[in-house]
C-alpha cells in the first residue's frame, strides 16, 4: 500500500476513541472523556502524569493492537474530538458525592472498577452507576474507600464514638448529623470546629471524620496563605479540613463563608487574552484548633462547635489507626444505615435559623434516632453569639444601650447621631479613649451594624434601616416578647 493510501493516524485515533469512549462537555465548556460503561470521566485536556485521558487512549490503542502513534497525531485527534464534543449535550461531573435519579444520591468509593454506593430513603446498595446518570471526576485527593459492611446494627457508630473524645452526647449527635449531611450534595452544612484543650485529640478526631468519606488518604491541611490556594484545594476534593487554626483573618473568614454556602470564582484562563475559567464550589469544611480569637458574626452562623476532652487513657497512634482502619467498613456501613433512616424521616423545617437545610436535617435526625441534635445546634449557635459579643466592644455597647429601651419602643437616629451616642456611652463620664477599630464615620458604623444584625436579633434587639424625606436613619427596637403559649415548638 502506498503512502497516499494509508489512513492518517489522526483518523485512526479518532475512530478508535469514538468507538470506545463517550465525550461530553460541562456547563463551563470543559470536554470530558468517559470509557464506555464506566462512570469515571477525565478531562481530555488534562496533562497530568497519572490517569490522564491521553494516557488511557495511548494504552488502549497499544493493547488492542491498533498501533503506537506520535504526539502530533494524538494532538490533532484530540483537537477534533474536542471540537465535536462541544456540540453535545451538557452533563455535570461530580467529586465523591453526586445527585442521582428518583431522589437518590451516590457516593464514589474511589475504586478502579467504578463501584459506588446508591443511597435512597428505602435503602442503600453497591453498584456501578449508569454513566448517563453519574459522571465521577477524580483527582489525586480522591482516596479509595472500602466496601461498606451490611447489617451492622449500629456497631460502626459505637466504634467511631469510642475512638473519638467528644465531650458530651450533644456533641456526638451533632458530629453524626454533620456526617449525614456530607452525603447529601444539595444540603449546605456548617463547618465543624473541633476545639478543646491540648491533648484532646482534635486533629485525630478530625482525620477520622474526614476519612470516613474521603478514604484513608484524606488528611488535614494547614490554612493556605491566599484565596487561590484554598479554592484550588477545595475544588480538588469533597471535604476540606484545615488543622490547628489560631487566627482567622477577615479575608479567610469571608472565604470560608463562601465555601460553606456556595460561590463562584472566575479567573483568566492560562495563555489567553480574553477567555476566563469558572470554578463553582460548595463543599463541607472542617476546622480544628484551640481558639481562633474573634469570630465574625457571618462565619459564626456557619460554624458547628464540637468540643473534645482529654482522654483518661492514652493509646499509641499505631494502635488507634489500626483499630480505625479495621472498623472503617463497619463505620461506613452504619453511617449509610443512619443516612437512610434520616432521609426517610419527616420533620418540619425550622424557619428561624440561617442554615435552614442543616436545621431541617437535624430535625429529621432527631425524628429517626430520638436524639436532640436540633436543640444542641441551637445551643451551639447561642454560644457562638456570646463569643461574637464578647469579642466586639461595639456589640457590647449597642446591647447596653438597647437594655434601656422599653419593650416595643423604637429609637431612630441618623448613623452619625448613633455614632456620637454610642461613642459617648462607651467613653462614659471618665472620657475613656475609644478602642482601636472603633467606627470613625457614620457609614462605617452602619456597615458594622449590618454585619452584627443577626447577632443582635438573637439577643432580642432589632436593627433596621429606613429613610424619611429628610434623611436616612437607623432604627433600634426591642420587640415585645411573645407569650410562651404562642411560641412555636421549634423555639
């Protein structure tokens, strides 16, 4: 056969690829390849040294006796495949947890054979998901989970609680409710903050909670120094765990709020002048530390304090992790059993809490188990509000002033008048100097009050803004307490 009669390499590769792989695009335009019948998808432009689509295509061509092709032919073929895939239907890819059909969700076990767990209110099963229903995206942070054990009778939950040092039963049920929430991709969950004295096993307990869902390769990380590094870590896994926090800078605090409830990051694509890269993220977040200092009120609404105590009997790391590794299949199986029971339970949704989805999950959890995670969650938020107030002199001054108002009375002033009033109240008769960080203008005061508004509301003080024909004003009110017989059962 003459050279002119040979089929070009790019055509041979393209024909082979389209016969053995399914190509599709995501909403941001990234093209993925999915081997026929297998749920794991890989971006075709991945240049990673492990598990890239380019590599699996080269290996398939070689093993099936099609041939070995040079880089130019592979590049031309992938360019054509990418262009053709851009006209295909859009499908999402997921890391670790994904929504399925008929109200089910899926948990990726990270196995080469694609076996995953389908979780439904009627039960859970192990199966390979239909690629048209679930497309898994994996990274180097995607660890392998063991096959969960069946019919555990709750033994895994007991084993987990024995291995950790949670201080109270309320803390234990909140930790379990959070784990159940991590298996539901549509539910934003607050970030557990594992705290306690030195030697309480905060890092160990944090690793165990993470590894139940992320596998034994899951670990804690130091807080990154910049926003881009944290977003990169968050996008590459499901649970992001930050260890030994001692201070939360305002930018990091705001970013954590975005991670918990969801946000989008946009940056310029590499080697391009006008194209951009979109990154959407909403992930479970876990933190450990003894104390992080002053907590901003918006983050306080998204935290879940879990206190640990020092164990009375010490064990070696080797013994502890050997027991955890052996118990992990049973722990995972018990968690899946608990998740099924919680999803099958019905309960009213609390309407007064910021994280309403998690509050509803806690209500379902209590219905399914008979425990009291929702009251414990409310109590934890009250404690966090106390922390916010104790760390903010402006909040303390506002509440001190509000204590002198009659219930039902409203006081209106401009922001500048409020600044003068609160400054004089804080300085007192002895004219104490105003502390560092005290608002210097009415606009700064107004912004601070907006941030503290939920904290004040939790303490029975309503701050609102309005306008008259003359000027804008800030109103402070102490609502009249409702009679006990009129208060809802969720309060």
